[in-house]
């Protein structure tokens, strides 16, 4: 049970609002030491995992590119583009992104979206521009509400969409857990049963996004979020 102390490190670190990357790294280090591994062995394990999972390094390539695009006016161009579409509203835009995000996640393309890659530089600014087109300048609290809903659309769509893909880590985790408890299921069965859940998530969250436009209009009329 001692290696589980790493979980406590994660909980305490997140409660203290420390850097997530630092907290997770420290938790992994504590878990390794508690499991009987030496400091050098733990670092070697980190290095081996990084080397064998080459896609990890892609993050460090993509993020600077996104930073350069933002500096060159990516957000401004996104706002300008969506501002010309009068039919676009915050709810409709986020619902469209939700559907695309869930569909691509169901095909295993989970890296096509994300907060750093898509929500912050594109989706959130476009949603804000749609609101400004219909309601004029936005107060900061309204702007933060829109950003929160943009992030939530990405989270919910990915969470319920990725389980439809047969080779996703969550499906393999469920399969392994069930087998440990004597329940034998095939990954395809788990993926098929994830489809109704994804549809319900789309209906429920889609309804929330459609009602978001009314909520924003009422809030702006009353001068509060």
C-alpha cells in the first residue's frame, strides 16, 4: 500500500494549486521510491518511457508553433472570421465543435482537439466573437463564462467520445479491471456499449449549449453573468 502515497501527493499538490506537471512528476518519483526503486532507477524509467513514447515530444513542437501563430494574430483572424457569420451564436458554435470533437475522438483522433491546441487559440475567441456580434462588447465575467463553456465542450465530448474507439487506453483499462474480477469481455463489446452513453452526452450537453444563448442574452440584459 505504500506506493499509493503518490496519490496523496497528487491530491495535496492540486489542492495547493501547484504546477500540475511538477506535482505529477513528484508523485511519480515518490511512488517509485516507495516501491523500492532507487533515484537513478526512477529517472531511468522516466527516460525510457519518454523515449519509447515518441509522441510525447510532439507536444513540445506543437506548443511553440501555436504560440507563434497567436503572436501573428491567429485569435484576431478567428474572431474576424466568425464575426462575419451572423447566424453563428455561442451555443451553435460550441455545439458544432462538440459534435466534431466527439466524432473524431470516436475514431481515435483524440489529439485533433484540446485546450492548448484548439480551445484557447481558436474556439474560445470565436465563441467570444459570436457573442460580441450579437450583443456588443462583453464584460469580463461574461467572457470567462464563454471560455469555461468552450473548455467544457471539449472535455465532455472527448470523455464520452473516446470510449467508442476500441484501442483507447480507457477501454483497455476497463477490460483489464473486469478480467481481474473474473468478468471476461471483449474491447469491441465495451466500445459498442459506449455509443448510447455518447449519444446521451451529446443530447444533454447539446441542450445546455442551446440554452446558453438564452442565458447569455438574459445576463447581458441584466448586466450580470
